[in-house]
C-alpha cells in the first residue's frame, strides 16, 4: 500500500507542471480560475498524502532541512503571514481576488510544494520534473503558435483558445505566457542532453519554438531578459579560455548584435510604425510612451506610499489601496490596479523590506544552487543560473503568477535535493501510526471543499448569471444569489460583475420590473461588500454609480449615495467618477427645476466640478461638463472659456470626447463636434448610434460623400436606426 501511495504522492508533486495547459470554457476567467483551484487542490492532496506517509513510517530526507538556505522560502511565508496579520484585512490577504487567486493561500501552497519536493526528490524525480516542464512548455508554445495562425489567417481552429488582444495562449495573457515560456525554454535546454539523435534535435527545436512565441507575445520585459541573457552568453564565450574558433564566433556575434542595435535605434521611429506588434512595441519604448509612463507613475506613487510603512508593509493583496491613493486620471489611463507591474515593488508594498529581501533571496537561491551544480561539473546548473536571471529581469516589468513562482521553487528544491549528500533518515520522526495518518489525511482532504470546490461552484453560478443577465433576469438573479450565499472570497467579484452588468447593459436595455429586479440585486450585493470591505475604493465607487442609475420606479437612497461618495473620495481623492456623481445630484435637480432654481442647482454642480479641477488641473472632461452647464444657464462666455481649456487639455479620452460632442452639438458647432465624434467612433466602431450621428455631422459639414457611405452601412447593419431621425432620412435621400 505504501509503495502505491508513494507513487501517487510523487505524481501529485509533479501535477502543477501540467496546469499551464489547462483552460476551461464556461467559467469566469477560464484561463486563471481552473489553474488556481487545481493548484490549491493539488497542494492539499499532496500534504494529505505526505501526512499519511510520514505517520505510516515512510522515511523522508529530513536531514536536508538542516541546509540553512532551504529556510528562505519558509521565512518569506512567515513574514508574509505576520505582515498580513498586522494589515487591513487578513481575510482578503489570505484568499486574494477571484480573478487572480494569489494571496497567502497560494503562497502557502507553493512553499509547501518546495518543502515536499525537498524532502522527497531524488535524481530520477528531478529528471522527470525537468522533462514534464519541458514538454508542457513545448505544448503551450505549440498551442500559442496555432493561436497566432488563427489570429492572422482569420481561421477558426478547433480546440484553440480565442485570443483577446495580444497572444496569450493557454495562459490567457501575453505577459503570463512570455514569463512562463522564459523559464520553460531554459528547462528544455537543460534537459536536451538527456536525449540523443533525432529526439535531441527535436528538443532544441522545441526551445526555438518557445523563444519564437515569446517574441510573438510582444512582451518587452521577457524579451529584454532574454536579450540580456544572450549578451551575457556572448560576452562570456568571447573572452573565456578555450577553443579559439568559439571565441571568434562569439566576438562576431557581439559585433553583429552591436550593428543591429545601432540600426534599430537609428530607424526606431519608422520601426515603431510597423504593423507587426513585436517590433513596434519594442521600438516604441520610451519614458513618454503610454504604457511606460503609466508604469513609471504607478511605481513612483506606490513606492512613496510604501515608504510610510517600510517594515510591516500593507499585507498581501492590498497594493490597490496605495494605487487608489495616488491615482491621477491625467497620469494613467487604467482605472484600477491591484499590482504595481513590478514584483519586487509588490513584495515591498505587501511584506515590507524583510519580505522583499527574502524574495530576492529566493531568486538568488536558485542561482547559487545552479552555480554550485555547474562548478561541480553538472552542465545543467548553468541553465538554472540563467533561469534565475530571466525570472528576476522579467519580474521587474510584470507581475508573477502561481505557475512561474511554483516553477522557481520546485526547481530550486529539486536541485537542493539532488546536490545534497544527505541520506534517507534512519530515524522516524513520527510513530508508526497508519490509522492516525489516514484520519489526519482525510481531515486535510476536507479542506478541498472550501478551498477548491465551493469557489468553483461560486464561479459557475456567477458565469450562469452573466450569461442570462439580459435574456432572463430572474434566472440570473437566482443563480447569483446562490453563488453569493456560499460565503466564498468571490463576494467582491460578484459585486464588480453585478455592477458591470447593471450599469453597462441592464440599466439601458431593460425596463420595468426586470430592470428594478436587476437594480435591487446589484444594490444589495454592493451594499454588503461596501460594509464588509470599507477600504475598497472600487466597491464604494461602483455602489455610488449604481445608486445614481436608480430606476424611476424606485426611490433613490440618497443617504447611502452620499455615504458611498464620501468613502470613495476619501479612498481615492483624484478619481473622477465620485466627483461627477456628486455633481450629478445637483444636475438632476436642475434638470427638473425651472428658472432660478434650475440655475441654482447647476451652480452647485459647477462648484463641485471646479473643486475637482483644482485637485486635478489637467482634467479635460470636467471642463466640458462645466461648459455644457454654463451654456444651459445662458452664460456663453463661461461656456466658451471652459470648452477652450478642455480642448487644449484633451488627450484622446473617449469619455471626454463624448462630453465634448454633447457640448458642441448643443451650441451647433458641427466642425468641433465632428472632430470629437470621430474619436468616439474610432474607439467604439460598433456603437451604431454614434456612427449614425457621425453621418449627420458629415452631412452638416458638407461632406456628403462620407455621410452617404456611413448611411449605407447603417442601412445594411442597423436599419432600424434610420427611422429615429425622419428629417435626416429625408435630407440624405434627397442627395
């Protein structure tokens, strides 16, 4: 029985290696959720089997724990728990968010895998681990290649995940895919020597395939890491003692690389315009480029905030608190961040300077063990030295995943194990008690219910609610109520998804009892989360917006609206939405009032927006709202002044463009309205109402040819819109 259990135990230690291949349609976050839930589940099963084996008398390599270097991951986990216990909300720190699934639980599972592999692994196990990671990495890369073909050839291949945006493969995100393959490519090289002949050539080809996919993802962090690695290899080869021919080839390679780099910088502007994203993204790198400037803003702001608690940090999964404090719509386009896109900064924010140093120690541990293996004559070691470097460099620009962190830890544990001279312990640390071990193992397996099974059901209910939230509101509400009532860590995600469903679709497309039912459910979930997570600016903002869109059949809860607005503004002072929603209270009053009361209400709204402009002086959108309100009050001079300032500050934001279109149409400035509406349609080409309005503006600005072209498109794709403006229909037909 024990031999069979040992085999099962060994396979569960290896099981996470296959998770990058997994994605499951029908779930919310189909690329992340299955991996996270199974990773945590595999960890529980592995610990349960380990407990049973240990209490049954199986002899592990207990002496390996005497290696002080092996204590680093455990110390990191301990610091993570201590800092999180002292932070805002340990519950959230432990479970993490539903869409990412990191947090203390995942960190605990990854660390447990490190120690289980350390106590169990031998040379045979380590080789098997290497081969599985190499083959899985190859299959992931091959799937991504087919996905790239599908994207560029316009074909629909069976069993190939649909890519949204850049090439993401089975990991669903270009950066995740590149980071993972950056490690597996080196593992594939490390295992190549275990094969001969045609199989060895195939393995080298698989390495090339993984490198090509990294390039096609256009993930600059990983590409930079591999470039640094390549230069380091060439420099080492160019000056090392040994074969003269090898030195000459390396020196020639360095010279060629220098020439290409020089040409690249000379023609960088032209290359940035190429319709090939891997080249254009690399060529467009600069501190002023949108993504880079956003990252730099986040790094500066979050780092400055983190310095206020440099030793105890803010606990796991609370980076968003700092981001919300420093958020400035004029400096960054992204609305919400729960990572700084720099893993080292993430660790410093969450776990303080101690956590950061231990994380650096964990990376360095892989490098030092690989170096020792290399010096001892095992050439595989050099690939793990390189892997630690690639992992460190790419994580300076992205955020880590459970798959890459697990890979780092188990390779480190495996090398510590095979390089150790410790023998299997002759001492049984526990009495020979298989029955007790079985009971303990069964108890541990019960953890699968709250850790994996219940979150999976909550995900399925949420996905079911999402699918039916327009076509069958009662069914959607029933499904989401069931999922929310399970009490899992999905509660925040339920609130976020209910908000998106209601504000973006249900409030516009539904009416009557269905809209009321959808609103009441959204209000209920967001209110519960608002009370449960008072530090979450996102929930407070979403609750405010949902109340602002209260259906006419329901009385608006103004007290809760003001409470949520106060909280949202306190947590994220420069965020636009809470200020606009507060102004909306008075704008709504003005819309239904007359005479002096109307103007008085509009003036209150303008005062609020002017206060916001003082806080965010480079905001364009608020100025257009003030311009529209001033024009409605008859103050054309004030309206023109604020609109002029708004036009000068405009940076292509679609929300601002819509405000500008509304203002310019109200004053019948068709040319400026056309200018901004073109930006709206370019960003949202399926917004047929805006497309139809664009046709009207082309007509009014005497560009009849473009107006007719758009008219024919609407006639073909959305003919029912034509009847919404009979006057324009008659005019365009007369052309």
